[in-house]
C-alpha cells in the first residue's frame, strides 16, 4: 500500500496494517531541518520581478521541499502552498511538479473552506450585528461563497491532481464556538454541509479543521459529513478518547498531540501526550496521527522528532 492508499483507508475508517498514517497541515521548520525557507507567501516576495527561468527553478524548489518533508517524516499527505494569491495556473503547475517528483504516492489537498470563520477583531462586532440585523444578506453571502468554491473544485477535476480539501475555517476559541450552537446551525452548518456534499459528489475527500473547543457544535460538524475532523484541540479541553467513543464510527479523527507541550512542556509530558493520542485514536481504525495544529515556527524541532520517534515505535497496526 502506498502512503496515499493508507491515508484514504483511514479517512474511510477501513482496516489498515502497518504504520498509522501521519501528516501535518504545515511543517514550518524547514530552515532548521533542511536549510530552506518554508514555501509560504514570503517565498513569492519577488515573483513579479523573476524571469521565466527563475520562476521555473523556484517552482521546482518548492515542489522538491514538499516531497522531501513527506519523505523525511513518512507523511502520507501533502498540503502544499504552490501558488501566489491562489493563481489557478500556478496551482496546476505546482501540483503537477509534486506529482512528477512523487508519482501517486501522496494524498494531495488544498485549502477549500468557504464558510464563515471567527471574524478578526475589527470585524467581529459588525458580523455579530449582521446576524441580527441582516440574516438574509449574511446567508446569501454564505451561499455565494459555497457556490464559488464548488465551481473552483469542478474546474480542478479535469486535471486529476487533487485528492481532497482541508476545510480550514476556525469556528472556536478555547472557551467554545465564536457563535452560539443555534447561530452556527443557521449561518454555518447548512453551508458547510452543502460544501462537503458538493466535494464528495465530485469524488474529493474532505478534512474539516478547526481549533478550539468544538464540543458544543461537534454534533453538527459530524452531521455535515466530512471524512475527518482535525485537530481535536487538547489545549481547549477536547479529549480525543471521548470524541473517539462518541463519533469514531462516523468520522475519521486526526490529531491530537498537544502543541503547547511540544513547545514548552517536558519530554515526559510530550511522550505522554503522544502515547495518549495513539492509544485513544488507533482502536477501530479511522485515525491519522498528527499534532493538534501544525508544526509551527518556534516549536523546537527536537520535540517534533521525539514525537515521530514514538510514532515509529508505537503507532503500528498488526501486519
């Protein structure tokens, strides 16, 4: 089985043998590990000034780095940033280069959420007013965002490069959702459900990501039908064992090694968090191992490598 095939089996909650699939939404520590800047937006700083040959070298360097990360840490999936300002043609070129370098070994996904996330501080008050004063207009905006996302996904279909979407709108703070469960059921859930159904009807897989305490709305998230939930945030009190018990027969779980402990905890605390995630997520399959967010800038590289060494030793199903 390829890493991609095992990843898909996990998303479908089917039995697998060997290593539990693993990946990270982002691995930012490329400078520490490989001596290269991570291919995020800053990688395109002088894009408009580059010659065609410089751009081609840059594209290949980005694709190489994503594949190198996956190979080094045995990731099953890649979530690449390969295009400036979501330029469609650049996205296709970048995905083609990754496929050229890795074949069909890895599950490729891109951001594909089109639902309301937590507004920034400057917009939160206005958004709150709109839920009361202009619910019809807000729902029309939500509908339009979903329509646009599905049109884009359909456009991608003919290239047969993408396997799925990571839906990365954050809904929750550590204390709970930014809107009430009733408001969520009105302004987010119907549109998330339609978005996921649209993707699934096209043959894409969907991973719903949100940090924070999702427990007040987790029923609604599961009912929307994603293949997986990420990241089951322990810093917000989300217990992967509880979620597995309640929803493990309905949705794949991805997570949830505590990022806070990876940054500031002791080695023993990290080890305990890693083992708890594996022991809670693995039974009954339908589990992908990862951090509870991503491998972000500032996290000590040696902590992530400690986490992965434990995964190699203990994250295995019988063969």
